[in-house]
């Protein structure tokens, strides 16, 4: 049996179609007729699928054009194909029946989303991004379309180094910037590089993304939770632990408690890293979104040789952009390059060039300012709703980011609020879901839910807030005992 693909680079749109055919007989005409009939009857060629021209298919199969024409004519006479002079040849629709149409994929329920840390993708700057993409494609040299540096395209790394220095105070050179598919990939590369060096234990903030802890564990490292309070990560508690090789911290805006790492703790953290030789991974996931004052600079600026600074385009642009970056200690760059080669994965190079143009043209700055205004207004609106419609509740954490932590009235368990929200089509997460210790009943203080105000499109935001109010009201009036298990509540916070 011989397999053929029709791949003729023909001039017209009707002759350059790909078609896989298995010819199982030495007689080309009979073999082609049987192969096409089988493809139609089996459904591999669906009704109204266009076929290659007789000239293109004959050239691809190495047979006479008349042979292909005769086969097309025979199958058309039998009703399998539909040919029109000058128009082409298609698979015919079933006689006397409406062509079967595949059902559309099941649509996700129309859920409202107030989970923390999710941006409103409807605000993606489509026109500006498309303009940068056109520039990137038309201006790209041939070399840009080949396999590039495993750590990222040089143009984007230069643009990122300049941007991070200007906006976040990051101290780095372009050669120490690494471009990845997202923060998760950057974290995985760092963890695998550290594990290859002999690292065994990585500390994480008690509250944070479970997915990040899973990435650390997948690299073969032990995950060690460290307490978080009103001043952020408890660095003194971290220093008391033995054998910690790295720590993952959200210093500018702790996720999800919403506090900043206090100045004295920032200094203590980098001093601990310098003393122990450990690496600090600074996840600056939403550091550009602060509404009450200028954002604090990156911890990385205090100790570039000990801190991996991590940023992402997911919050300012959209998760679908799929690009993140790290400013890496120079001594770790070669290790990350090695791990990237072992992974066999590299970011889309044209997307990198697009982001480089977007940064150079200040489109990224304009988008951040625009989204900052939107999210600032949403944060203020959330505060208004809590103050006016949720007596006994309190919104805690900084006026920043894409979420706030809602403190519930005494005796109201967060899981009751989460369940009530789900019945109203609202996605919501309690603090226990983000607790690395499992959310044990550590004290009798109030419980919390993390309320994200970024995800809903603008026209759905009020409906989401209404559903939140109804869920809390339902939990308050549901008569749930105050003795229900609850996670430890973060301490009262002061602004930084």
C-alpha cells in the first residue's frame, strides 16, 4: 500500500489542498476510486469538503490527469462527488438528507467570577497589539524566524530590562533576563535548576496559589509553609528553619492577604538569603497596580545576586498572551538555559517580538495606566458595597491589585459563603482553599473570602457584587454555628 498527500503548490486556491489517500492496488485508477469512496463513506471527507483539482492531484500521485478526471466523473455519477465546470469538485451532500452538522462544543455555564487574581480579558488592547504584531512580522529579519536563544529573544530581553528598571526598580542586564510561557514555567525552571544543584527544601508563604506549590513539588523539592501576618512573610520564622534552599514570596502585595512585606522584613529577607546562600523568588504578579500611592519597588533591587524577580503580562494584558519574564541572578542563568534546553520548549518568537514592539512604543505603559484606572474604580466600588450592604464585614488588605480580602462576620464560616455563592452561579474562593497547611481551625477569629474584582467584564460586575451580597446574607441568616472549623485569620494589617 502506498500513501500519498496532495501538496501541490498550485497557483489557484482550488489546487493547493492537502489530501491524504492510501492507494491499495497497482491499478492507479481503481485504487484512487476506492480510496476516495472509502474516505467519503467513512466520514473522513465530510460533505462539502473541497477536493484538489484534477491537475494538482494527478501531479501529486504521478498519474495521468485523465485518470483522475475519470475517477471524479465516476464518483460524481454515483452521487459521491459534485463537480461543476470551472468551479471545482466537492464531496456531495447525502441525497434526500440535510448534511450532518457536528454539534457545537458544550458551552461553559454563564458563571460570574470573583476569584482573586484573574484579570478582565475583555480589556485586552486588541488594536494596539495587532499593530505591534504587524510591525513584528513585517520587520522581522529571516534570522528572527529561526530557532532563537533558549532564554528568549534578544530584542525583548533588552526591552524588558529597560522597562523593569524604569517601572519596578529592578537591577539587571538583558543577558540575565529570561522569557518564559508564564510564571509557572519560570518557577519550574528555577526549581529544577536548584534541584540539580542539590536543593531540597523550598519555603512558601502559608497562603498562596496551590498550583505554585505543586510546581515546586513536581521538581522534587519539599514545600515548607511559613506564617504570614500583617507585615507579610514572617522572616524571623523563616530564619529559624533549617535547610531552606529557596523561598517564594509575593512581597509587593501578598497573595491573597493583600499586605506588603514590611521594610524591615525586606531587609531581613535579603540578609538571610545572602547569609545562607538561598534564592528568593519574588513573584511580582500585580506590582504595577497600586491605587493609594506609588507602588513599592522590587525586593530584587536590594540583592540582585540572590533574588529571582518574576513578572508577567497576564494581569496588564491577558493570560492568553502567554509570556512572563524573570530577572535572574547571573550565577543562575546558565543553569536555567540548561533546564530550558532539557524541556524542549521555547516561547513563541513572533509573540516575543510583538511584546518588544509593544514595550518600545509604550503601548504596555498606556495599557497599564488604563487598566489601573478601571481596577481602581472596581476596588472602590467593592468597598462601597461592603460598607453599605454587608454589615459586619470588612474589606482588608491594601488598596491595590485585583482582589481584596473580605473579613466575614463573627460566626460565619467561609465555606458557607462559598457554597451559597456557587448556588447563585458565582465563583468564589475562601482563604482555606489557599492555605498550604490545609486550613486547620487554629483560632476563633473571623474567616475570610478572597474577592477578585478583575475577572468580570464591566457590564457584569454589578451582577457579581449582587451575588456576593446575597451569598453572604444567606450564610449570615443560615444559622451556621460559630464553632464551625475555620482557618487562621491573618493579623490586622497596616499599609506600607
